[in-house]
């Protein structure tokens, strides 16, 4: 990803974090509901709403947090060379399908140099903070949610 693309994505993320995004979903994409593992850092749970959007919760150790999920218009994603099946996890990054063989250029250690990272997972979480970027490997471990997580979503759906 070149610097111009990174700046555009940061601009889109900033715009969306301000609450000006769309919540449309893409009919050609697989259902994203399920349980995920973000490397060995945290668990990610995504639940589909009755309205067609998604809700997300990240859990690590003994804490968990609901995260707003934003689906972006197909045209905006195509313009940024991001899969139309991507979801923006506000404040966390962009969850997108990945080719397990793909190498990603990241600037996690220095904004002046890029390094390659190959997560080898079906999904990646593209994280951007200022001029730094990174990708975290994400595996979908189940199409379903554990009962206790589904219950928490039911209680937290008013948020």
C-alpha cells in the first residue's frame, strides 16, 4: 500500500469515526457473523443485526468492549483497493478477507521504512495510526457465537 492510499484510508476512517458513514451491507459478500481470533491477542465476535448491519465485540483476558461496525459503500472501497466485503471496526481497523499467501507492506516500526508481513490467515485486521500501519492475522473459528456472547449482544443491542 503506497503512502497516498494510506492517507486516503486514514481520511475515510477519520470521516467514518466522526459518524458520517453508511451502514449498507453488500449482498455478494459472505455472512461475517461468527467468532474470530485476532492472532493470540483477542477474540472478536461479530453478530448480524436484524436490520442487516453488524455489531462487534472484542474480548481479551477478562475485559470486553462493544465496537461500532461500519459497512462502507462498494464504490468507496473499490477506490481504495479494499475488498467490498470489508467491515470497519471503529477505533480498531478494517477487517477484510485475505489471501493466505499475500504479503502486506506495513510501517509498524518506522514511517520511513516499510516491512513485509505475511499473516497467513483468511482475514486481516488492517490497523492504521497516524503514518504507521500494520496488519494482524484474523481467523474465523466459528460461524456461530457462544451462548454467553449472544446473550451479551442481546443486552448490549441498545448501545
